[in-house]
C-alpha cells in the first residue's frame, strides 16, 4: 500500500452515490459519468459494491482489474476490495522470511489471505485508498463512485476513522515508535506496516474532508419508507462531516413531479428539500421500462441535469460542519458554544461523551470523535441541546487548567 504517488496540483472531484441500492443508484451514477464526459471532463466510474451491476447498466463488460474505456474520456472499474486485501497481505507476508526466524513471524506467515479479509474495515480502507490514489493520479477530472447499499456505504465511508481510532486506542503511535527501537525484526516489520496503513487512512480522511472536491449524492425514491431512510442517511452523513451536495429522486410520477407537489405545503419534494439542508434536489421521471445501455443513460442524464446543471461541480449550499463561537462572559466566566450541523436526528438516539481532547457524538446508530478546538480543551461541558439543524454543546472554563 504505497503512498509515494506525487499529488497533482488539484485532485479529481469525487462523488459518492449513496442510497437506495440496486440498479437505480448505479444507473444514475453511470448517467452522471456519461454526462460529465460529454461536457469535456475526464471521468472514471467506479463500483465499490461487491454485487457489481455496472456491466448490466452499461451494456458493456467491465472487469475488476484496471479501468477500462467505455466511451471517449470515460473509463469504468468494478473495484475488487477483497482482492485488494489479499494482494496487500501477500506482499506483507512475503517480507516475513527476510527478517529471520521467530515464532511470531512463523505464525504470521502461516496465515492465509482469506483469514484477513474479515478484519473489520480492511476491505473498506483499501478500497478507499485506491480511490484516493486515483484521485491524485492526474488522469481524471471526476471520479463517480457507485457505493453499496446505504448501510454498507455509510460503514465504508466511516471505516478509516473507525480503524484509526481503534488502532490509536489499542496501540498508540508513541508506543509503536518505541517498539521500533527494539531488536525484534518482525516487530519492526509490523510497526512499519501499521504506519503505512495509518498514512493511507490519513490520505483517505483528507479526501473525505475536502468539501470543495468530495461530495455525497443521495439517491432516493418518492416513497414514504424510502424517504424515511433518506432522512437517516442525511443525518449520519452530517454526523460524519460528509458534504451532501445533491439528493437525486428516481422514479418520480407525473403527479409527484408537478409544480404543486414541488412547492405545495407538506408535499414530499418540499419535505425532501427541507431535509437536504442546502443540497440541490434533482429528479428523474418514472420510465416505461428499465433503462439499459448507453443510449438510455444519455436520456436519463438529459433529464437529471436539465437546465444546464453542471454534473461535475459540487452542487448546493455548504454549511461548515463544526463552528465554535464565544457566546458570553470573559476570562474564567466565559461561555463557548460548539455548533455541529446535525439535521433530522432523532433526539432519542443522541449520545455525548468526552475522551480527553475529543467529543464523542453518537446519533442514529453511528458515532464520531470530534477533535475539540484548542480553547475548548481547557473547558468542561456545561450543557447540550438541539437547535433546529444544529447540535449545540456549551463549554465553560475548567478552573483547574484555565490560565489565571
């Protein structure tokens, strides 16, 4: 897992398509890729779903190896994350015999790659690291990512932080550095491998945190149950500090697509626009038959990105995920507020905790560790509340560490 590729001046934009699984999501991702390529962008369409459907959607074969051309300026790749784990493990185990004989090394070398692929987060981290490398390669202007089903997609995007936090808890970096000074060559090898993995996760975190180049597009349908799931996706994406720039509504009937449905009080489009919190809401009408092939994709793209909507750009408004303000008082009597953009959260699922310099926020079955601003690290939590689309956590100075 090398990170030696030189970064271009500007990375490719990356769009993760998340939401209702199956062909609908893959179709809208493929239509977006085709439309962007026709406007002059160099585009790569990637499937992260192990139940790949790009070959069915495109009507042309796509393999799991290297990117393959679909049309001019447009390549596609069905990423084999299991294969990435096995390849990485074989490379690491090949280094073991070179470092001498030791029981730990024999045990490590005796493992099979298939025994490693089940490690939590392994597939996701390596798949996202491949995406990060492709983004930095300079070969593409846009990478469109067809993610697995909603729950798996959110778990995939959360994996780098989850793995990094777990590794830091069980074996902090300063202890790993101490281990490098020992005489056991296999321990040095293990630490070196973990440092490479940590560097890869930092690259992924940088990719996901780059709100100017990376966004999530949530695919949904105008059905009550699916829209409820969409609201949860939007809440978890906000908790994870992912930028949702568009909500794409598929299979919209003529009645649902009417002006009254879009603007009338209580209409589903109105509810969805409110839920999207600044993201663009785009729709595709219901088709008479299932779209398959490049010509159908072209027709869908013209409907989805009508009125000169730029498929490549990051769409919609953006709100900083975390803001810290000084509310009142001065010195040790100050009150600070940390506002975290967290729309649509069920208050019953909300949890808060403090771990050293991090605030641990949980909601809708997901958790995030938020590194506190320097001023807040010398404070204690005074209270928390949901204020519209924001979680507001208030802090007051801790007299034990506050400068006098």
